[in-house]
């Protein structure tokens, strides 16, 4: 009974902020038109999680932000409302979810890209947000892509990283900035089970994993 009540409150809170931030209700989940192995459905992150993640990050400083698997754009809508100085970009391969994002996103303030992030050059970005866009194997491939392409110190935010999060800090150049368990909002069990998000600093080395000079 308590879980059902908590889910109701969380859904109502998300609905109110969706309408306030972008004028559209961003559905909880949008499946892909054609299922793709290794990629998840588009699931909108709870606002209480988004608020917790960004509460102490430097939104007033300049930066290039990329949301990998931006879906319907809830994180982008939140950051736009906060008037961050970051240049906001979202990339998504799920066309059904992206159609919803296009309905509200202002092209002058937010760049939306339809495509596969693994074929996209990410070297110009220094803030990455991954709200569980794919499975653990693809996530590890993307971590390696960061290591091979990013040329300046970067912030990398991983939501639901409980498994892979164990090995990332052991990789060269990675440090944990903040890590929090996500389950309850005050006393209400918003999520069905405990998980966490982690905010990492990644500092490029003089040589990447392929020994190519940066």
C-alpha cells in the first residue's frame, strides 16, 4: 500500500514539473519501434533523482553537456529551466521518444541529435549524463569511447550504475566525485528496489588506451 501511494505521489510530482518545465507530459517509458539488442527503452528519470544529481554541480560555469539517450528530454528540460550556462545537447536513437522531445525543445537552446552515439564524435564535450541508455556491455564500450576521445577533464554521471560502478574507479583517470543510493524520497519508497547514481571525474592521460597521443 505504501509503495503504491509513493508511486502515485512521484508520478504526480513528475507530471506537474513536466508541464511546468516544457508543457508536455513525458511518458514514463517509450519502447523502440524496432527492439535493439543492448539498448533500453526510453525511461524518463524521476525528478527527485535529477534534482539530487545536479544540486551541487556548477551549473553557472560554462560547459558542453551531452545526454546520451536523452529520450523525451526530461533532463534537458530541467537544465533549461535552471538556466544553466552549459550548452545542452541530447542524442537519441529511439525515434518515437525523440519525436516527443522535438515537440517542446527550442532548437536555439537545445541541440537534439537522432543517431547512434557510438558513431558520434564526443571529443568536444566535458559533461556526460547517462540515464541507463543501454546494457552493461555497451556502457563499458562507451566508457572506453570517453577514454579514447575526450581531451579535457570531464564530469560523467551514471544513473543505475550499481554493477559497472565497481570497476570504473579502478580504471586509469577515473575518480568518484559523489555517489548516492536512490530508493526513497524522504520516507517514501519511490523506486521498487535500491539502486544508485555516481558522478565521476575523468581526467585524460597523456596517452589513451590505444597509446595514441592526445
